[in-house]
């Protein structure tokens, strides 16, 4: 395409965004063309980000809990899983789980992010009782637990429906669902990455069911491996379609693939430029999902900070005990202090706001940081995308 055609096509897309019109598959593919300036795509995404979320950037104070790394599946991109008899395989005891809860409370965490492997020998009740143990002992901490892959496995174990599993977990104390396991929905890619675990219709159905029972969820896209731009845009459009029906997604997290120690270790990790373009295009395509997260653990601190000017409005949390991406070679620190994450946001020219898992402002006791309560929803004033 010659430069005048390129400029005219970009102007068409800019006009659509400025008029709050939805972008098409062709628009999304055009924005991935290397000759389209990343700077221009970023500025457009930033315009939309500021219209939706102003000048603020969100973070939370959270911890991760991976109850087991033993997994029946062998996803090609996974560096975390272990075989049943692997000496580095583990399954946490109740006391270890409780210790994590005590540590989280002492550090003022508002959220535990709980995901892990699908252990060959642990029954459904082990997973459900873990939720109930935490909720009973630490009722204030929000449990964002189990990806759709795990919910699909629990259905297989119990022979019940997705709804039954989700309602049972909700009764035990699960508050919301993380967005993992989505990877890339298109079968040309998904079948190469993880042909056995929850398929695309199941992933979509599980999130739809969660939304129907009042459970908010997040969504993700794992990019930078064997997929092409077409698969990424197709993926974003499938998320957008479900959001049109339910409105239950809170945030989308584009996840950069990390190849170390995976079956795809011959691939290179995506460049910082690809990361920024994908964050920006996710912002532009997902006109009905309020928040886009730059997950600093995966992107690296500098790229995540820059992404706050390319469409992202959330950095995730301070994080403790992250294993999944560090096993795959992430070079980021194991956690950030509250002051560090606030400083990163301020350096990016944004105002840091602490949120809880479901995007309410967190109000902390001035004399005791570990005491807190949730205030108003940050999404109270909805803006049209
Ligand atoms: S990504 Fe999840 S389901 Fe796949 S092998 Fe790793 S732990 Fe198991």
C-alpha cells in the first residue's frame, strides 16, 4: 500500500474510533501491518483509554497461590507443569495454604489469585475444600480462582454441569475467575498448543455461565508463539461477542508468550514493539471491555510502564509467589512493593489508584495499612467506548 492509501485507511479507522464506532476484523488486521506506525496506533489507543479511564492507572495488592504444579495435560507453551512422579512436583498441604493466607493478611493483600495444575490424584473436593478453608479463615480476601481449564476438569471429575461446579465453588467462597486458559481460540492454533484441554466452546460457555450466576471474570490472549495477526483479531472478536451478550468481563490481559523451558523453546519471545502494538490493538478492538491490563510480570516493568500510554490502564498487582511465568523465563522481580508500583505509575504520568479485584476503590486505615475496606466502583461512571 502506498503511503497516501495507508494514511487514508488509517484516517478511516481514526474516524471510527473518534465516533465510538466498532472496529472490524479488517480494521484490526490493518493495524497489525508493519508499515502502519506503532506510534499512530498507540496514540489512537491512548485516546480511547483516556476516554474510558481518564488519567488513572489501577493496581492491586495481591498474592498468587498455585496449589499444585502436577498436571495431567502437557500444553506446549507451559513451563510450570510437572509429571506425577517428578521430584519437583508438589501439592500444598492445608497448613501451607493457611500460611499463605496469614502472609497475605499481614501484607494487606485484598486478593489471592489461585490457579494450578490438574493433579492426577486429587479429587474435586480437594480443590473445593481449599477455597472453603481460605474463605473461612480469611473472609475478607477475595479469591479469584480457577481458570476455565480447571472448571472444565472439575466438570469431568464430578460428572456435573459447568453451572453446578461454578455454583458449588461460589458457595465455598470463590469470588471471581481469572482469564487464563483462553490462549488463542482459533482451532488452527489451539490444536497445536493444547489440543486436549478445555476447547474454545467450553472456555466460552464456562465464562458465560459464570457471568449468568453473577460471577465476574477476566479474559486473556496468549500471543507471540505460532499464531498470526488473523488469529489474534479473531480471538479478540470472540471475546467482544461474548461481552456483548453478558457484560461479565472486567478486564482483558494480553499475555506475552515466554518460551524458556517450554516445548516451544526454539521460538523467540515477542519484542517490546509487538507487546505495545498488541496492547494497543486489544484496547481498540475491545470497545465493550472497560480495562486493559499490562501485566508487568510478563511484559517486563519498562514495557508495562510504557503500555500505560498505549491503551493499558492497569498494571495488575504487587504480586507474591508468581511461579508460572518465572518458570518460563520471566526476568521480572518476584514482587513489587506498593511504593514501587505507585512510583512506576506516577513516572508514566498517571495517577495510581488501588482497586480490589472487582474494581472498587480500596480505602485503607491511615494508621494500619493492613486494615482496609472496599469503596465505590471505579466503573461507576461508565463512559461510552
Ligand atoms: S497450562 Fe495449565 S493445563 Fe496446560 S500443562 Fe500447564 S498447568 Fe497443565
